[in-house]
């Protein structure tokens, strides 16, 4: 059975006090509302990792993640953060290949291959992002485009390593644009991606891979999205910065 996962991506938001307040609210709500069957991952900026981990503690099914990691293990790479550093701070997950990293920082599929391997080498679970921009969607080549992202970055993995990957599908055209992907559009892409993964790693492996939806998921549409057969949760941006909204998304399964 696939894991149900809701991962909050804070992006470059919140100062120390704001981050502590948000985390405390989420941890307390999570405990008080007796959520047991959903894996929740908080992905704050690097500077928040240690204090957020302290507040999470050993809360069952509540984990710390990072928004990125270096493709290098160590060395003279000023400003970078390695997978081993993240692990030492208690991180269990790391977001890789987010559309903003691909667009703003020109991260290639080749670079992301190296980052995935670093994460796996140090025991982190990659949340590997893929997705198409508006022009690709409008051209009708979105399935081929996104499948190629998976092929070039993940298909060199062994079956054993691939089993440790979580996929997040991001329709880039539906993030902060006012455009909305329907739950049927999300299901269509998730199903296509699962079939693509099965073509390489086998149906059983694909059936066990959690595929999250990352396109402006909120308390109003989460239940409909999560009801779809191949949507296993969400990678949540803006709504993860509001504890009540984030908790209502978690409770949408």
C-alpha cells in the first residue's frame, strides 16, 4: 500500500519566530487531532532545520525535510549544503528538482541525477519534482516532456534505490498563476507517470511509488484531488504557511 504524504514547502518564507510559531501550531494540531495514517513532512529553509526538528521531536509520522541539497559530498563550495549535513540535523526527506530550482537556478536533469544519488547515499528520501510549463501544456506535449524528466534523472537508478523515491508532479502553469488544474487533469498525469515508471521498474514498483500533486493544492480542492486513484498526497506551498489550512489538507484523505 502506498504512503499518503503531505509535504509542506515553506520556500523562502518566515523568520525564526514565525517558523517556531507555525511549527508549534502544526505539531500540536497534529497530535490533538489524532492523525495516524498520513506522513507529514515539513520542509523549511536551511536556517530553520535544527529548531524545527527540536519541535517535531519524535512525533510519529511527522518528519523534517529540506528544500534542496548539493550534488557534492563536501568541499570548497561556498553557500552549498550537503546531504550529509542535512542528515546530521535530523532531516529525512529532501525536495529535488522543484520547478523554481529548474527555472531560476537552471538545474538540469543531469545535475538532478547527481543530487538524487547524494541524497540516497546519505539516507535521505528524495521528493523528486517534475512538471511542465504552460507552453508545453498548450502544445500538447506535456506527457512526453515530464516523462523525459523522469527518464533522464531516475532511470539510471537500481530498482532498490528507486524504491526509496517519492515523485511530486507540478503543473507549473497552475502554480501562482490563477489557472487551476482539475482533479481529472492531475489524475491523468499521475496515471501516465505511474505507467512510465512501470515500463522501467515494473508494475509492482510503480504501484508502491507515492506520487504527490504540487499545483496550488488547498483546503478547498485537496479532498477532490486526493480522492483520485493515482494521487497519493500533495506538495504544498502557500497553504503550508497557515497551520489550519495545512492541517485541513492533511485531513482531506
